[in-house]
């Protein structure tokens, strides 16, 4: 069994690997970097997922996989930044019930865009992950976002403008994005090639030209909206997204499947408070997707998360339920219940700008086909950040 072995391997990775960083948004790299400058965040991650019980039983498996992330920023002026995120991870899904060790690994450009800041307004253009689900952005844990992230619109080409303002004692951010799916060479990957995205792959938003858009409104009491979950007292997000139906796939044509434009609505809120010497963070989100992913079926996704910070430990419980409103058939449901504990290092690490983290999780997942999986996961992460200011 590689479950325990992965913990030992992860500890070795923390000690002997080249220093590298975790999952912070690349946009935050500009903090503490006075232009002209270059800054970076590097992350090395090793994770083991062991499905020790399943129904049907052939779904049991043991998977060990790495993730290497490099977030880079170049700021030639105080108002202009060039940012990219390069990820190395498995890019080919293993077959259900297959045991794998460091297989199917490829390197790809997840984001590559330009940011221009002008007072309270910030614009970005290029390839990036669009803003929509709050839970998929901030919910802590190894597997907590596995279900809710299914309706994210990531790796899109387009433009976005965000306006920051204050009102009613809250900091607000209003963002509007226009986009399409990335079908350029950036959708491929090195080493193991995941293949270039094409119109024939179908999917909502995968159309010629920029035909999809989203609008989100965030608010926060006690911090900026980008840091609200960790530093704020109360936060919210309302969102709307439209994605034009993509081209039908060969299978759609054979089965005479009707497609529809996706309309997605979202409401989310977070709340944190102190309890003795502990911090409690609550997160709730509900989203309704009409013609989910450009199909005829609709979906209602509800997720809730509670996290308790005690010194260097964080205890997390997350539950997500997706109700599939099937056109012309009975409704189905997907469930995910996740319980985790995370240990995070303090600032006294051997390398300046570094930090590390160990996490363990038990997850129960049930899909619409009534397949069940009991999963034990462990993850080790080592992060490293820094930068260079020119002419100083």
C-alpha cells in the first residue's frame, strides 16, 4: 500500500526538494514587489489518494501524483504586470480502479495574461481562470472542491475588468468578463500531451469568437475582497454567467442530443469569528445552472464548509450535493462529504519566504450512477516565494 509510503515520501520531498509554492492566486504576487521587479511563487506537492472501499468493488485504487506550480510576475511599472502560471501534473485521467504512480504527467500554461491598474479599476486580458464559484476558490482541503469545481470555467481566453469601491461599511469588487475556450497551442501540454482543445470537443463556451460572459459582485467586511475568507469577518458573492452552447460532438450527432446555452446563477457567503483562542470559518454557496455545460439537463449545486483553526492545525468539514435535473427523466444526485486536518508551518522555516503543509482527509463520494467511494488522501506541500527589484 502506498498510502503510508506517500507520507514518508512527502516528508522527504519537503527536506530534499528544490524550494518551490502553493495555491495562492497569481494576482497576489504583486504585493511587496516595487516596480520594476520580478516575483515568483513556486510549489511542490505530492498527493496520495487511496480508494480503500467502493461499490462496485473494482473501483478501488491507489494513486500517487505530484503537482508542481510556478506562478511568475513581471511588473515593468506600477500599473502594468505580466503574469503566468505554469503547472506540471497528471494531464491524462487514469482508468477507474487503476493503480498509478507518477504517470501521465504533463506541463502546461494554465494562465498567461496582462494586468493594467488604473485607480480603482483593474483590467486583464489573455488566458486565465474566470471568476465564478467562491467555494472552488477558497474552500480549504485536499478534496473539498472536487465536485463544486466541475462548473468552473477555467483556462479561458478573453478580457476582464474589475472595479473596487466602498459602500455600507464594506469593500466591494464588481467584475465583468468576456471569454471563450482556449483552443490555441497553450491548451496542449509538454511531455504527456493532453491534446489541443478544438470546437469538435463541444462544451459550453467552446465557440468561435468571444461569445460568453460573466458578472460577479463581491463584498467584504474587515479586509479586501480577495482576502475575505482568511482575513475578513463577513463576505459575499453574487454571480451570473452565460456560456453559449458549443458545437455538437460526434456522439451528440449520433444520439441526436439537443444542446442549449448555459445560464448560471450563484450566491455565496462566508463568516468568521473568534472562539476562545480558535478561529471558526463558515462558507456556504448555492448555484443553479440552466443547461449545465451546454446540455439539456439543469443542475443545482449546494455546498457548505466549516473550518476550525487551532494553533497550526485546521480541522475542516465540507459537504456538497449536486442535484441533476434531468430533461425527460428522473432527477439524480451526486454527493461529496469531506473531513480533513491540515498542519501548516509557522514562519520559522529554514528558507526565507518558504512554508510547508501536511494534510490528511477522509472523503465519501457518491455519483449519479449510485457508485460509492471511500477515499483516504494525504498531501505534502512545500512553498517558496521571492522576487527581485531592479535598480535598488
